C-alpha cells in the first residue's frame, strides 16, 4: 500500500488548506517567551540523569547570495571574515551546554544547516568540528548519522573530501530547479554539472546517503520544465528526494518581493507539477515516506517506516527520534523530553546573550498531557499512515473515540471520501489519502480550533 499513491485532483483541491508541517507538535507557532534558559538547563539535567542519546543541530546562517524564494534564517554577505564573531559565540554556547551533558551521552546524529554551512573556510570547519568533539561524545565509528547541507556553488571535490574526513557521511543538496530561466527568476544560477560533480564526489568518497531538495510552484516554472528537472534528478539516483511546495509570502519574507507574482504558475499548473513529481519519482522506484519526502526502498527511512521505527522532529523524518535534540546557533530549536526551546533568531541578540555568559534561549513551550497525547497520534499518522486505537488507548490511558469526539465528523467525511479507512479498530490511510496525511493530522491539532488558530501557516500544496 505504501508504494501506491492514487492521484485525485478533486480531493487534493478540496483538502488544500493552510496548516503546519508537523516537524513538532505543538508547532513552533505556539512557542512563547515564558520558557527560558533555566528551563533548558533543567531539561538537560534530566536528560543527563536518564543518559539519553543526543542529536545535535548546528545553525550556520551565512550565504554569499540571496535566493529570492528562501525563508531560512540567514545572513547575506560577501565578507568571509564576518563568520569569526559568530563562531566565537557558537563555541561559547557549545561549552556552556556541554557542562550539563553527561560524558556517556553519545551523539548519534549531527546536522549542519543554514544558510550555507560550506560558506565557512576549511580551517573554520575543522576548528568547529574539533570543538564539538572536544565537548560532546560524538559517535566515532562512521555509524553515526552526520549530515550537512551542501550548495553545489559553494563546494567542490576538496570540500567533499574535507567533510568526509571530519566525519560527515550524509549530504543534502539544495537544487530547487534546473531550468536556467527559473533559476534566473529566483537568483540561483546552478548548473546540472555542478550538482552532478558533488554527487560523483559523494559516491566516490563513500558517503552513506544523498538527499536532493526540489521546489515546485516557482516563477516561470511550467509542468514540462519541472518534469524535466525531476527526470534529471532521477538520473542522478539520490537516495532521498524532498519535493516542497513554494509558498509566496512577500509580506513575510523580504527576498520574495523580488519575485514577480505575475510569473508564478497558476493553481492547475502547480498541481500538474506535483503530479509530475510524484509519478516521476514513484515510477522510478522511490517510496513515498510522507510529507514531501521520497526515498529508495533500501534507504534507512524507507526501512524504518516498514518496521514502525520512523519518527519526525525538527530534523525532519528520522530514525533518531529516541534522541534528545540540542539546537546550537541562532534560531536553532531544541527538543529535550517534553520541552521545546528556541534561540534568538536575531544574530545580534544571540551574540549579546553569550557575551553576557547567558544561553540564548528566547522562547519555547513545555508540553502538557493533552499535547503529549495529540503528539503521539500525529506521529503515528504522519510516519506510519495508520493508527490502532487499542494501542493508543493502552499507552496513553484514554478512550480514543471519547477523547477525539469533536474530530469524528471530519474523520467520517474523510472515510466517505476514501481518504482513510475508519473502523472500530483504527485508522488506515488509503492510496488517495497518502498525499493528504497533513490534512488528516490537522483534525487532531488542538491549536487549530478557532480560538487558537495561528496566522502564519502554509498551504498543504
């Protein structure tokens, strides 16, 4: 069932509504300033006492060029020297956090994101990794999941060799689009050959996994142009492909104001691109993992989904959901037990906090019992496409139908539309509903009730 997606344009249009991407529940939209550094330190102590394994995220915000579509927290500069003040504060944060981590807490997962992590010089990357290894117990047998985001315009064979030497064994490559006119419209000129070079280097150097990110709905994109991009990507055979919808929000993201709205594809063309992408990938052997992600059948994510161990957090779909996640750097998010917390998103405030020998925690949230119940339900649906009522009732101590009685009419409608199979035993997502699992999860989201509805969300497609 998981290999088969049944395309239904009418259902997709009907259920296309604004909502979260559920890299967490509750989502970051619910964070507030009542959570601070003391809460983080308390959570770290609990993590140390339980000796839980760790996942680290390191945010490196610098980019040499501004891609107009981008919604990341970034710093655009041509000055390579501007990284030093930031790295000095980042190292202070590493030291301050590490004081509260146990020596036996193994870091199973590490991810460098941005921005453009390879904006840093080779010496800076070496120094940063050495500092992390000095203060954290990084798994050191190449079995850890150590990944980094790569811009092919900012990397070459020597870069890939250095990163492999430093312990990285997975890469995620930003491609977005391969048509030159589309690239020009989004200010990201990147040749197919540049991407192929990085993939060739990664395979030669025996990286474990390669992911490629694509966007559909970009200016001057057409179904034909996007289909060709997908064809080119499939020919490169990355282990994973992420297929994201571009959401045009120039009122929120200044860079998007440089995009001519008249160049954006119409709704019908955008749906055709999604269909081209889904069919092009699945017919080429990729499995739909869920929520925009595809993977080859022998990839760890696909196998984890088969055996029921796949999870989703701020790192995306992962096999390391059992780890406590520590975010380092501006805007980074930590998830430690039931606590979520986020650093200052402003680089000046982030650096100022550390100059004052304080952690840069700016906001967050501590999950209550209802949050934990709904988080588990959403995790099951978004990762396994099914839910067994008795298992949920036994593990969470609730009567499922009674607890979620307000969602029942919507679930019955989804069953009537053949999106899900709804029985006395549970919920199973049907082939026509696989692309709509996000809309299904929204039925269990307490914060989408009218009195809690957030203002900043994105379309499902």
